[in-house]
């Protein structure tokens, strides 16, 4: 499992938006977004570039942080 910090989420709709965006990235599965922790966790079926993860989060108006 990998984790990416996400700044700017404030409600369940934000969580749904991030979940939908990450679900559109080929190679990711078991996506879980936590409003309380301000992060998303996911598994990679195939390697996915961190820049791609950050790009889809940025495109919907949130600020991605470190990927762990």
C-alpha cells in the first residue's frame, strides 16, 4: 500500500471526487480516501508514476503532498 497526502479536502464530496479521480488511473486498486487523515491509500497493480498520481489530484483542485 502507498499513501499520498492531500490538502484541501473538507467534506465527503471531496473524498468522493478524489476517489473517482484516483480510480481513473490505470494500475491502481483498493483506493481508500480519508478526510480525517487528509490522505489516500492505494495499491499498485502495475507501477504508476508518482507524478501521475499528483497530477490527477491537482486537476480536481486539491494539493497533493508526499507519496509514501
